[in-house]
């Protein structure tokens, strides 16, 4: 395949991209080759695929079953999921997850990390998602997190279920320290997360401090342990919304540890805008972690959707542009350079959190995974929330969006 007249981020002019054997062979202003499979993108921006670093694919499309979340709180969501979870079958989980992945592909996503609830004695969702992971292997990279929704130490056999799910093939060990019964359980649960990750050589992705409680300080425990064990680059803290409520002095002390530890942070802007602030009157806290401060303090941050129509969040489309849109508003990231940089939050930074290094990027010698967006540059992409026109996976077309211009009758 020869991609002609591409624009590349942070590069001037037009580029030709020659792909051979599923790899980027040559990327240059002019390329001599006889390939007859030509895709002329007419000056549109070519990017590495979007990364979705945090979603719960086992829960998608269950909003309203058995009831809609009326309070809009995390806690009512967990209670509703507890009921819906009783009805899970492998087929139910697989068909909903597949539906979401198809939708994500239409939005240019090719790298996904999904949490999978393992506080279920039958581990139905994990069994189903491991099959999905195999089935989609040629279409998207799918990482699975063994996620103990109801707690590791606060749920009967939580620890052994977590370990069992990891043995079955999960890629990451999860946790939920802010939801454990006590602070001590929370700290102890994180120790267990590291033990299991080390024992089975897995990455770590913990739901950490997803609560509007300035006293919820498990992130420092996660980061300190990651630092001590040298596991920071393979460790992610998801949500981290309590940081919104930390006093500034403590937050700045924490930034140093986060930077030293090299852990990654995933923020979920639409989800946590919706879930947080629910116990406030006025003013209501925004409840998103400090994306801008983290970036400015050298911490790797990325953004994620978390949900598509589940007990926690009743809408969603799988489009990462919604997250950028929400994030740049809620985190005050609309300085011109900040807007351009915000594209990293759904591309490079997510890839770094997922440890994709050698497989990610529009660079010679890497797998030819890329998207073409209906915009000339990053600013237009963000301003216009432009659609993805093509998604190419290892040199093969994965998704093509018919280009329909609106007709005006003026
Ligand atoms: N579970 C949880 O603890 N938090 C969330 N935001 C979701 C599930 C979606
Ligand atoms: Fe989550």
C-alpha cells in the first residue's frame, strides 16, 4: 500500500507512506515505488490509532438493567451492577463487548485496555473476555485487567478470585483501594496487587481514589510501592479523582513521587464529570484529576471513556474525541499549544501507559497501524471533532467511512 499526500503531526508538507508486509517501509516527501494499491488522502492528517486505555467492556450496554442509576453515584452504579452481574452468561458478555469494539473501531481505536470484574465466583466475564481477546487479535490489541469491583479484601474470596483470573490470562492486576472497607484493607490490598503482579509478571492498573474524598490517599501508596519495586512504567492509576480535592501543598508533594515513580495516570473526563460532585451542594467539584498539573509536572497522563451505556454512565459512543472535548474544557486546556498537546492524551500517552512502545507510532520499521482523520491538523481535528475516515491495521483496511458532505439549500 502507498498512502499519498499525508500530513503528519508536527511535520511540514506532504508525505508519502509506503507499507510492505504490514510494516511502515518508508515515510518520506517523495517515494519511488510501483505499488498499485494507492490511497490518496489528499492532505488529511495521518495519526497513529487512538488508544482507549480504560473501559469496562464486560459492562457495556447494560444501562437500565434492571434499573437506571437515579443518583448518578458510583455507589448506586456498583449496586446495580451487582444485580445485573447475576444474569451474566458468556454469550451475553461476548456479544456486548463485540458490539462496543466494533463501534470503537469505527472511531479509529485499535488499542484497548478493558477492566473485567472478577468479584464473581464463576468468573464468567473474565472467561468471556479472554475468548473475545483471542477473537479480535488481528483487529485490535486488547489488554484485560482483572478488576475486583467489590474489593480484594472486602469481598468473600476476593483475593483468590483475583489471582485465579490472573492465572487464566489477564494482562494486568487491578484493585479498588478506596472502596475497601477500611483504609488498612486498602493499603493491604495494594500490597497484594504488587505481589500477584510480580509472581505472574503482569502489569498493574488500579482504580485508585475514585471518590470525592480528600482523605483518600491510596495513590501515594501505589506510587511509593511502584517506585520501591521499580515497576512504575508498568503501573497505572486510573481515575485518581480524589486528587481534585487534595490541598495544593499535598498535591505538589505528591507530584514529585508520581514523577519519580514513573507511574501512569488515566483520567476519565466524561465519566467522572458525571459521577463526581454528587454529594456536593454548591459549589460542586468537577471531580477530574489534575490533568494539566500532572502534565506540567512530567507525569504521563492519558484519558479514557470508562463506559458506554452502563450502570455508571448512561450514554457514550466509543469516540475518544468526546474525551478530549470534555477534558480540554474541564481541565482548562484550551491554550493553543495545550489543545495541540491534548491529542497526546488519546494517542502517545495512552500507548505509553499500555506499554506498547515498539508497536506504536507512524514510523519506519513499525507495524503499519494508522488512522486518517478528516482534518488537516490537530487543531482542526479537535475544534471540529472530525471523524476518522480510514483505519488501517498492519497495512490492511480495517474501517473506511464513506465521505458524505452535507448538501446545503441556501
Ligand atoms: N466501576 C468503578 O468502580 N468505577 C467506574 N467508573 C466504573 C466501574 C465504570
Ligand atoms: Fe473504571
